[in-house]
């Protein structure tokens, strides 16, 4: 059987860094409150940088670290819930931005699970023999869909983009399990598109991101271990055979709760949300890139990637690291 493998990683975050103390100067919050409940210390916020701009930067970064030329890329999938506009899609803008003229391009929205969902599509294209090489990007400007007057949500998120190249050959992306529960849609939603409202009056009517934080916590604490167990069962692996668990970076307490349920040490659950906040579909590829850059991932090591988010949606993959 043809296998699909991640062969390069890249990332981009906007220049503007906003610390918890910066937020405490403009709203009634504190570093202590945010850090103790979420693990977040700072985040990057896009100022004059769009989702497509960040996606192009991450795409150029991953390309420069790969052995591929732009014209060798056969497909581009951008996972995003915060595109610049409805169409053209972000992936077409990436294609134009990096000169990947032979790629077909589309976006995929599964909120914070978007990267995992996109990875499953890319894996399918390659394993079926339809295509040999593609790019998957997670890119978000969550800062434009949160209400900056609503301290219980705006402090949680950050902007950024992460990208991987997926190619045919070698051991790589193993079993994946995806899921969704549309009944949970109200728990985390953003129903009106601020991206379509440019005038002041329309913006006043924007329905920003809403979240029932405790319900999201319960959902993640239940569903993430379950989907990871499902992947491990398919692979015939025990939790201790996994080198690192790379989870969507929503909240350090969620990650700790998953680690406890898996009876695995927290050291196996890398965290970078202290510096980036929750970047939704970008969080897993940004973290993967950082871990790869710092040499934290060993070739042949088995990883679990797991995402969860609005929809409700979730997904997990076993990846044998082999770059
Ligand atoms: N600073 C200071 N006080 C705050 C802040 C803030 N930023 N936000 C809320 N508070 C106050 C509230 O006003 C409330 O005060 P009150 O008791 O006087 O009314 C108090 O803190 C508790 O508010 P809750 O909303 O009940 O806060 P909670 O303890 O549930 O913590 C949190 C909120 C951290 C979001 C928690 O619910 C959680 O960990 N949820 C997990 C979900 C999550 O992390 N989602 C991220 C995005 S979703 C995703 O990626 C899939």
C-alpha cells in the first residue's frame, strides 16, 4: 500500500506580541487569572495581516525547508474558520503567493480540528494513488472574530499559521479517526461573518465568537482520550509506545486532564500555548514545526496528533516521524 508522510514543516506568526499584562492594561483581567486557568502567557495578534498573508508566509517557509519546488505541489488545503473573505478561497491565494501553479486548491473548515481533518484528506489523496505531493496549512486570524470587550473569550486566542508538506513514500501517517457531533454546535459558535461587514453599523451587529467554556472543557476531556484510544487500538499500540502527544493547544488544563486519563507523563504532551494562545487550526502544525526545529522529535518515533473544536469536531492520527 502507498503510504503518506510529512516531509517538511513551517510556520508563521504575526509580529505583534500581546502579553497578559498588555491585556490587563486595557481590560479587567490579570496575568494570574489567565495563566492559572489556561496556561497562556502571551499571544500574537495580526495587525494589518490577513489569514491569507499568514498562510502564504507559512507556505513559503515550509517550501524553503523542503526538497520540493513550488510547481511540484499538486494540491493545497488550507484549514481555516477565519478566511479573509468567502471566495476566492485562501488556498488559491497561497497558490498564487508561492507560485504553485500546478496545484488544485481548497479550504476546509472544521474549526480547531481543521488541520487533522485536512491531513486525513491529504492522506487519502496520496494513499489512493491520485496524487503524490501536497501542502496542508492551518491558518487563523481569530482576533477578528472575538469581541475584545469580552474578557472571558478574547484572552484565550492568538493568530498564526502552520504548514506541512505531505508526500508519497516511507512510513508516516498511520491510522486516523475523525468524528463530529452537530448537536454540540451551540457550545462554541460564531454565527455571523465579521469578514463580510466592513462598515461600522454592520460591525456593531456582529455576533462574535461565543463559548460555553466549561462545556468545551468537559467535551475535550471526554472526547480527546476516547479518539486517541481509538487510534491506538487501530494501530495495536499501548499509550507508553507513543513518544509525544501533540494536542490542539486550547488550554493547558485540558492537556493535563488528557495526560492524566491516558496515564502518561505531562512531559510527553508538549505545550506552546503559553506563547501563542489558542491559534485554532494552526496550533498543531505550529507546534509540530517548533518541535521539529528544536530536534525534540526523533526519526522513527511514534506521535499522536489530536484536534478538537467547534462543530463539535475532533480527530486524531498516529504519525511515525520520518523526515
Ligand atoms: N479575567 C478575569 N476574570 C475573568 C476573565 C478574565 N479574562 N474571564 C472571566 N472571568 C471571570 C468571570 O467574569 C467570572 O466572574 P464571576 O464569578 O464574578 O462572575 C469568573 O471569572 C469565572 O468565569 P467563568 O467563565 O466561569 O470561568 P471558568 O472558570 O469557566 O474559566 C475558561 C474559563 C478558562 C475558559 C474555562 O472554562 C476553560 O478552561 N474552558 C475550556 C475551554 C477552552 O479552553 N476553550 C478554548 C477555546 S475552544 C477550543 O479550542 C476547542
